[in-house]
C-alpha cells in the first residue's frame, strides 16, 4: 500500500513538473512576444488582420531575395520607394498646376501682344496717343449720354429731343 502511494505521488510529481515546464515555456513565449504587443494593437486599430498583411510580407521577402539583402533593409527600401512615389505624384500635380497657370499667362500675353500690335499700327498711321485715349474712353461716354437721355422712360421720341453728339 505504501509502495502504491509512493508511485501515485511520483506520477503526480511528474505531472506537476510537466505543468510547471509548460507554464515556464508559456511565460518565456510571452516575454518573447511582448515587444510585438504595441504593434499588434496598432494593426488592430487600423483593422488590419494577417490576410491584409501577408501581401506586404511576401513583397518584402521577394524584394530581399531579388536584391540579395536582409528583410529589414528590404522593408526600409520598399518604404523609401513608396515615399518617393508619393512625392513624385505630388510633383506631377505641381507641374500640371504650373502648366495650367502658364497656359493662362500665355493667353493673357497673346491678348496684350495683340493690343500692343494694334496700338503700334494706329500710331504708324498717324493716330496720336490722345486720340487713342479718346477712342478708349468713347464707349463709356457714349453709354453715359444714352443713359442720361432717359431712354426707356417714355419721354416721347427716340432721344427725347436731345442731341446725341456733342
């Protein structure tokens, strides 16, 4: 009977030793994984699970193999390439915006060149600067005369009996 109790105790000790070993192994595993907990939380917050992450891992592995480099260098190189691509996209947008501005300036310059050409032609034909200024101001004076005549106010007649030319 004592021998049987001793055997039972030995079996229990072995079981306890196995449980203790298992607990120690789990504790060691947790200590090894502890640095990754903040990253795992960050991925959870971004709603990224392992299926979303696998293509990146495969890409990094493939890059490392084709460039004959380690995984860390491959990951940083890919991140740099993505940043450069984003910056290149920003540069393309800036170039397109500048092209649009240049197009507007070209149109404005063409109008100004046409106006200068007309002015030079008028001056070549003997029209003075004062005459040009009078021509430019004429539409404004003409509109004032027409509006001062009360057109459309039922004053009887085309110009209300007033002379249009001064």
